[in-house]
C-alpha cells in the first residue's frame, strides 16, 4: 500500500454512539490517526458532500459506515461512498443488521411521522410550500447497509467495542486483511467467554432484569433472565453478563444460530422442558414463553430488518 491509507467515516440513521466509540480505543486511537489520512468524516473534520464528489473513484482506501439506512439521502450517500472506496465496512449493529432503529419497521412510515410530528404530520409539501417544508424523505423501512451496497467487512456491536475495532485497524494498517465478508468478532457463542457458571436449571419463569437481583456467579439464563449469549457471537468479553446484565445480542447471531429468535426459542424450550417431553411439557413451555414481554424487541433488538423482511412496513 503506497502512502497512508485514506479513511472515511460516515453516519447515516444512527445515534452517534458509533462515532464516539473510536474514543474507547484510548491512546491506541492516536496511533491509528497518525497512520491514516482522513479524507471524509463529517463528525470530526469539516468535510462536505461536495468534497467527496470531487474525489476520484476508489481513491478512499476504506470507508466505515455506521447507522441504518432510513432516508433517500442515506442511500445516495452510501452509493457515492461505495463508488469512491476500495473497501466499505459496516460499522456497528445499525449498519450490520439494521440496529435498534430497525425496530421502527414494526410501524408504518406514516405512524412514525405522526408520532414524531403530531398533528402537523404530512408527507408532501403543504399547498404552496416547497420541498424544504417537508419531513425528510423516509424509506419505506430501515435497512442494513448491505441491502444497498456491497459490504467488504463488518465491525459489529452497539457500539463496536475496542476488542472488535482494534483487530480491524490492525488488519487494515498491516495490509493483512481477511477474506471479504469477514465479521470482526468470534464465530463461537458469547457463552464460551462468559465467566458465569451454567447448570442448565429447569426454567419456570422469565424475569426482566429489574425484577430480581441476580446471583453474581450463576448464568443469568439459568436465573430466568433472557440472555442472548447462547446465540450471539463472542468478542466483547461478555461485557454485559460480567456487569450483571443479560446480553441483548448487539454483536449479532453466530453463523450457527442464524435467525436469533428461532435459535433462542429453541434454547429456551429445551430449558423449560429440561428433559420432559409430551403434551404437558409443551404446555409448560407455552406458559413460560407467554410470560416473555416484547418477544420481537427481545430477540430482534438489533436485527429486525434482516430477519423480519416480509413484514416490512410500506
Ligand atoms: S449501532 Fe448502536 S451505537 Fe451505533 S449508531 Fe446504531 S444505535 Fe448508535
Ligand atoms: S449469562 Fe448469558 S452469556 Fe453467560 S453463560 Fe449464561 S447465557 Fe451465556
Ligand atoms: S454482552 Fe451482548 S449486548 Fe453486551 S456488548 Fe456483548 S454482545 Fe453486546
């Protein structure tokens, strides 16, 4: 690679946490910044769309996109960035899987706008008004980055943690990049790196985190809390279970798990039945799972746009 790698970072429909997450690298961030040339990063340096448009095709070594695709402008910008970049990286759960903003796909565009703007809601300019008087052009649904452009790599998480960002920059700066499609996280489940002890106790009820003070050593799932650890990629060091909170799955499902809801329901079912079979065992499974509040928001907290495509709102 001749000269310093040219880096771009762009934020579409997200909360800004991914842009801030680079700071978590601490002093290592200074090393990274000294080894790259930032050519476009609106949150950090004064760069405008016009600056990007003037760059030759493929002149950016790597562009990190965070946020979900929610507006027409998001789509225009990621297409432009794709054209100007050798590598495009989905950075964070929103770009990777749609993220938390993707839960809005359970509502229609009109319902979202009416909730946000109240009775002043409108999709078209008012009579005599111009386009600037209108709300932003929302897509029919939130979409992950790979829905619109080819994605070379993924740095997952909400936001990505240093243990996942660091290996990406090491690979980029050394030129020793993995095969395209690589996700900078473990393929094995989070439970493998969690220090809590598992005994596969029979599950008799589902608890929300505020309903009990968990035992500090024992697996949270064994204690009745919905911890997504069995179906989520490792790589964060089990940050949430170590702090007494169940994993909500921000790094995304393991390749083996696939759809996180189906995989977790299967895991929960086996914990409820705990070796029992027959109609009574399955009725018990239904009773316990019926106590789960907000199953879609629990199982697809970060990935609804990927796994519930058929129900996308128009
Ligand atoms: S992945 Fe999380 S931290 Fe990053 S933009 Fe989305 S909601 Fe914010
Ligand atoms: S607390 Fe969660 S991550 Fe840890 S072992 Fe239990 S299910 Fe797995
Ligand atoms: S424990 Fe789960 S929710 Fe917490 S950071 Fe790790 S993958 Fe994300």
